[in-house]
């Protein structure tokens, strides 16, 4: 890694990707609640694409560290980026589970109203 500014740029890139992923996953829950399961699934797919970008950035950082090009200290910004990455993954799991729950709930409501 050339300098701390480059590391900061990379961290912000990672935060941007995983932040977009997290937003997609959270919005997916809202769509599932509305019963729009196709839109919910599409948002999860969009989130997965954004998350993949963040994961790629993270892998570059890990490879740089393994090759000895990493910084001596782990900056707070990188910790934040990794925290955002883990948080996005949690949001995805919640989105998938909420979609299943809302799908089942709507099915039960339809049976009761039939």
C-alpha cells in the first residue's frame, strides 16, 4: 500500500459497496412486507452484487497485508469498513428470513379469508 491516503480511499470504497448492499437488504424487507416478493428478491440480488464489490476490495486489502505491503497498524477506518461488511451480511440474512415469514403470513391470511 503506497500510503495512508490510499488505504483510506480503499476503505471508503469498501464502505460504499457494503453500505449499498445493506440498504438493498433492508429495502428488501419492506418490499416483502408489502407482499412484493419479486421486488424483494431483486433487491437481495442487487445487494449481493454490491456486497461482492465490497468483498473484492476486502480481499485486495488482505492480499496486500499478506504480501507485507500492509500498514503497521490497523486504522479505525478499516475496522469500521469491516464492521459495515459484517452488518450488511446480517441484514441479508434478516431480509431472506423476513421474506419467508411474510410469504407464510400472507398465505395464512389468504386461507383465513377464503
